[in-house]
C-alpha cells in the first residue's frame, strides 16, 4: 500500500444520515458500474501487459476486498478471532490479514483465530505477519510517531520524559502538513536543541509494539531515521534525562524501543 499524502490524522466525525446516504450511493455505483469496470480492467491489462498485468490487477482488487471485509466483519472478527484487549479489526485502511498479524505478535488470538492463522500459513508461510501494513492511517488504536536513532560507541542515544520511568527513542508526532523530515527535525530541536542535517537523513525502519501506559490493544508505530546533527546535545525542559544505553540496558527502554535495539543488535551495531 502507498502512504497517503494527506496529514495523518483520524477522520472527522460525520452525521450518521450522511453515512447512510453515501453507503447507498456507493452500493448503487458498485452494482451498476462495477461489472463493466471489472471486465474493461481485465482486458485492458491483458492486452497491455499480458498475464502479469492481469495478476497485478486482481491482486489490487483482492487487497481492496480484504480491506472492505475488515470493516464489514469487524464486530464478528473481534468476537471470534481475538481475546479481550487485542488489537481490534475495523480499520478501513487495513486488511484482515494485517490486523490478524498484529494480534499474533501480541499473543491475543483465540483458538479460532490461531486456526485461521495456521490455515493461512499453510497457503503462504507467515502470511499474517508478512501482511502487517506499517503505513495504515493512525487511529485511536494505532499511535504514529517518528524517531531519531543515533548510535555511538555501540550505544543508543535515549531520553526520558518527566514523571516517566522508561527511556524512549527521541522524536514525536507530526503536526498537520509536516513531512517526516520536517516533523522529526522539529521534535529533535525541541527535545535536544540540535539541528539534524537533512542531507544525511536515512530511513532505518518501522517498528511497532504495544504502547506503554495505554490500554491493551493500543499499538504504537515508530518510523525511525538516522541523521548527523549540528550543535551540542542539551536536553530541553520537557526531557528529564538523556542517556546512552547499550543492548544490555534494553530493559530500561519502552517496548517499541526494545525492538529498535533488537534490530541494531542484529546489524552488529550495539
């Protein structure tokens, strides 16, 4: 899936009657134009790209149907496939398999859910885990953040906020209209009073885990970047403590921060 270019904020609430009306309109359009559009799409891809084009076209439809099913069957899936406190199905931007994979990572699948996951694995090994989509729009169950990873002498720069026990990767959330580079540069300037060098920006990876101090099933996703900086590291007022932590100190960082440490350990950097 492709990251949407609009600001990553939850959808605004609309009047229920508008929702009903839009549903009816979309249903009519699907029934009337859907078959025609589908047939045209098949032949268009077949003549332009052959079987490869048809396969890619059908895959896009399959993903869209899966997303529809995630919304359409959310209440039933939440009842049958996951235990209380699991990551809920129902995000319109996410497939059923993606939500299933998130619950598998959390260990929140019911017996029925494990059976479904096992069946999918027979068809496609690690299907649900490989289907986890790290680019879905944030919701109240998915907190989206950015993180700056800076490693020196096999230790990772971490910070701790006031009245918090755990350390975390420096960074924070985007403001409306900000790119990753803009948002992370602003957050690091506010937290550590240094300026990141845009020319040295490098994407490290996306990491996701149960959010600390949040109800079960609320996930935090952090997109991490590496970058050189200008200035002298100096914790600002919102930061209680700055500390360089090695892999042996992983118990001092948040759950998602621990995943970053694991990744750096596999790369042999800490």
